[in-house]
C-alpha cells in the first residue's frame, strides 16, 4: 500500500510545533518583561490599560500557552495577538513618552 506522505511527516510536524511554541513564548515573554520594567504612570499618560492589567493579560496568556495549548492552539494565537498589540502599540507610546517627544 502506498502512502501519499513520507513516513517522517510526524517528526516534521512535531518540530514545527515546537518552533512555533518557542517563538510564541519568546514574544510573550519579551512583552511581559518590558511591561514589568516600565513605570505605572506612563500607561495612564498614553491612555491605555493600566500596567497591572497589561501584566495580568500577558501573564495569563503565557500560562495558558504553556499549560493548555502545548502547540499551535487558540491560546497560543491569543497570546501572540496580545503580545503584538502591546509591543506594536503600547511600547512605542511608552518610548515616545520617556523620550520627551510625546505620544501621537
């Protein structure tokens, strides 16, 4: 009987899942570490969620990615989305605020 996929496709699939999981956790960890090292009043100054809310969101996403998802799953994708919103929206605002340029 002939198979349409090579026998080793399971190993390739597992390695791709591990790479995506590590990438997801790295992005979420960078966002969480950046959030925890910023001043709390800066978040209010740029008009976003408070520091505690961002820290809670990013922490819960990391925990759910590790415990529930395990690989490419809905919690991993939600965690990547939350981390990217933080890194691409909140982080530049905090940087502009600390540079004295203001948040536009």
